[in-house]
């Protein structure tokens, strides 16, 4: 028997190192995870370097690698991916940025880099789209508001570079610096000039926008300046359906991950109630993934939350959230005709509060896999499994082979 569908379930940052607070166990090893353990028992396990041994992955570079797009070749910075995830359709050559609505005082000093975690910024974004004009520079732009204080910008036009600095001073109580070109290339200067002009014109519009006037009256910090960062030039991505012969969807509350899915040609399926945090509606997410497998060949689902606990250095909270995830995954045990891949995108050890290069556990379960003797889904148990140690870029070829969609190399 051969499966026809593939579900990649990426448990973001779930992998860890031994935690003092958990008697030397990792949060995943300390958690009670009957569902993940059953998947491990019924599948072939291993550990995986999502990019390569010793390389500390970002969530973006690791997901590109897992999908078979080596980041060394395809990664062009976070900006274009966030922009795509925020709803800007990026095409090759566009320069993408992440933005924050921030607050500056009457003296031009930044008083809040997130404008009091402002939300509902769509009217501000609309005013910017209507009022800002970069045509004197021969350029157009796209601007979209995102969740909370976030937004995204893309510059459209000829001869734009992406080696520019940010106007985010990363500190409060200081004046935002001008965006500077990082090289002598005129293309980078053109982008820096466009950024500064965009920031100037948008600040004028934001200053007396009714929504901001209202916030000031209510004693809230107004979103009266845009901080822009993460410049990157959108590349050309061979599209997933043509490349692999599989139609696909992406389910993720994180715009970075949904953006990656979209740039490679997966359809983004929004799920109401999902937040990308530990209060996310995981049941709704799992239901959405199962529904998508009814109409698509491939689904990438990312569950965040454990990563957040790792960044906060909270081992016990991470263990507890892993148990919540495990419970939500139970309906996946009944999946038929599906190759189920469960892994992390990177380790986020509580001890270092950031991503590390430690390999992550992985299991593949479905018809045809050579079930090994591993019965626990954790970092140490999976290291004894039949997949041994693979790289992220090996995952798509292995999955394609297991569903009989791999091309024979040679005669
Ligand atoms: Zn991640
Ligand atoms: Zn992270």
C-alpha cells in the first residue's frame, strides 16, 4: 500500500536540551505525550539537522529547507516572506520589508517602538496607500497592515537594491536614524532614498489621522511613525505543484511561515482562533489540516507556542504546552492514505532562550514505512530510530519516494 497524501506537521522549536527545572530531561521527554509516542511507535524515527550540522536555523530558513528549497540558494531575508504572509503578492525583484507602527513624541524621539501594541491599523494603512506617492522616484509600493502593531511594505520598480539599513534604533528615547545604503551600489541608494521618502510621507499622514487623534485623546500612544526593517529582494521560486506534482496548502498563524508557503506555491488556509501562541485554537487547526487533506495532496502545518516558551526560558511551561499540543493531535491518528511527518524546525533550548543547532526529532508514519523499535517521540529516543540522522533537505525526497512520486536516478 502507498499513501497519496502528505502532512508535514512542524512543531515549532519543540526540541530542546536537558533542563534543570525538569531534572535534566528535555521538555519533550518530560511531557506526557501518548499521541506523539504512538506515532513514533508506528513510524520510522530519526533526528534531523534542518539545514546542516552546527547551523543554527531561523524558522524561515529551516522551513525553506524542509520544503526542499535550500536557503543557501533561495533565502533573501525575512522581509519578502513576511510581506507575502501579510497579504502582499510579491513578484521577483520587489523589495520587501517588515514594519512596525511606532510612537514618536513632539521632539521626534521614539517613545514606544510598538505604539502601545496598537491593533486595528487597517484605516491607517489605507490612508498610507492613498496618500503616499513615490512616483517622483519612479517607484510604486504596496503596504498592508498585519496583526497588532505589524505591517509590511514592498517597493516596486526597476533598479532597486536590498542592502539597506533600518530606521529602527531598537531603543526608545532616541531619534530614528535615516535608512542608509550599505554599499556604493546606486541600486541600494535608490532603495534607501525611497524608504526615507516613504517614512517621511507616511509620518505626515499618520500624524493627524483621526484614528491617532482618538488614541491621543484616550491617553494611548498613537501609531505615528513606521519603523521598517528586514529588507530583502524577492527571488523566483519554482512552484511546489510543478516541482513535485503535488497540490498543497499551508496552515500557520505565523505570517513568516504562511509567507514561505505562499511564495513556493502553497495555498494559505487561515484558521480563525489561531494565534501562533500558547492560547491558539489547536483543535480548529488540526480539523483544518484534515479537511485540507481531503482536497489537496500536501499540507504543511506549523504549530508555534513551544518555541515561544523556549525563547522565554520556561521549561515547565514548554512541557505543559507540549502536552496540550499532544492532546490536540489525537484526530491525526485516524488519518488514512496519508504519510504523516512530525518534526521540529529547530531546537529552542530554554537554557539559551534562542534557537540552537541541536538536531530535532522526526518521525514518518504511514503505509510502507519500515517501522523501527522507537516508541517515544523525544530527542534521545528518536536518535535510535531507522532514519538515523538526516538533513532537512532530505525530507521531501524521502517523502516523495514513500508516496512513489520520486523519479528513478539511472536505468
Ligand atoms: Zn521556528
Ligand atoms: Zn523561535
